[in-house]
C-alpha cells in the first residue's frame, strides 16, 4: 500500500520536512546580509567625513565592522567564492 506521501526520492517526505530541506538547500545557494552604514563625525571641519559600518551574514551570524565601503564587497565575495562563483575579468581588474 502506498503512503499518503509520494513514493520516490525526496518526494516521500511530509510537507514540513520538504520545507526544511528547501531551506537548507537555499542556504547553500543563497546568502542574506544586513548592512548598516553611517558617517563618522570628524573632529576638525577640514577632515574628510568617513564612512563606517557593519555587515552581518544572516545565516551564520558572522559580523564585521567596516572602515570603508569597499569592505562590503570583500566580505560578500568570500561567500560567493565558497559557492563557486568566480569574478569576471572586469571585477578582477577593479581589484587590481
């Protein structure tokens, strides 16, 4: 007799387990980040205003404080590389 769930492969999981599996697979293929940036006050009017910030990788909770906005790209890049994404020639030249 067949169960109330499909009979082959992952399809034989109940809906709640299918949702959990989909979330796990999503976390391997997609990442979420929270980025907060602000202007740092400067002591002297002649000084340049500096951007500061914080970026958090939502699934893993890793957090990094930023001294400049370019660090956002470097932080996210490490996750993209772990997923097998390689930058194109244009991005490599920009970093050089």
